[in-house]
């Protein structure tokens, strides 16, 4: 446990400066801590995907304030469980509300090698960002700029070179094929839609 006199910022530094601090460039951002949950150090986590249970089997997660940075600190995951419509997590050495507030807003990531393998036709969001989106008529619609979860399914945010944005549901009726090697997604979607 961290010393009681440690400030919230000090609590983060004490955890982040432990041996094993990572400077990794092949990290996949999996979600974000969206707030403290209890007086005992639990936090609410929002995942950028739909399989939080698979991530609960990982012994540690990596946290950082900057999703684009490469200074990720390992945090031992003690427990992950559903709570209401969301998920809560408990990390070792994050034992009180001050410590959980100190990591509020941090991104959750893992090195690609530590992640569970995806099943056929399953993808990590990070693997889809930047892929070209082409419709079945051969028209280029743009690149995947981001994804968002809308409850029933995920949505591809596709931006073209002129700054126009299209929101395409990531469902089988729309997404016909993802070719990671060609860095392309084939969709049934009109250029004028």
C-alpha cells in the first residue's frame, strides 16, 4: 500500500516509477479509466471494444495519461467485473479514492504480444484505424479515422481527403471484407450516401 501521506500525484509516481516501467511503441489502447468507483481504489473503465472479459484474464495492464505517448506503466490487475452497464477494475497498490482519482482519465493499453488472439473476422480497433475504405463499386470513400461504440455495434468514422466524414456501421451487411495485408476495407456503401 502507498503511504497515507502520499498525495494523489505522488501515488501515481510511486506506482509509475516501479521497475518494469514500459517504454513501448507497439501498445494497443484498449480503453480509458473514466472515474473512481469506491473508497477502496476501484475505477470505472470504458473499453474501446466489446470483449472486456478477455482482458480480465491479463495479469497486468499498462496505463498512461497520453494515449499517443510511449511511457506506459504496468499495473497489476487484481479484479475486473461488470457493474451495471459498465465495468469496474481494481489494481494492486491503488488502494484508496485518492489513488484512483490520480489515474482518472488514464488510457488502458497492452503490448500487442500480450493480447489474446482475435478470432476469424474479429479485429482490434487499432488495426482498423488508417485502413482505406472502398465500396463494392471501386470508389474510395476515405480512411478509418476512428471508431465508436453505439451499443448494438461499432461504427467506423471514415474521413475522405476533403474533410467529409461518413459513419458506417461495422456490421456484416455493410462491411464485406477486411484485408489487413492490403490495408483496405470493402464495404457495401454508396459514395453519395
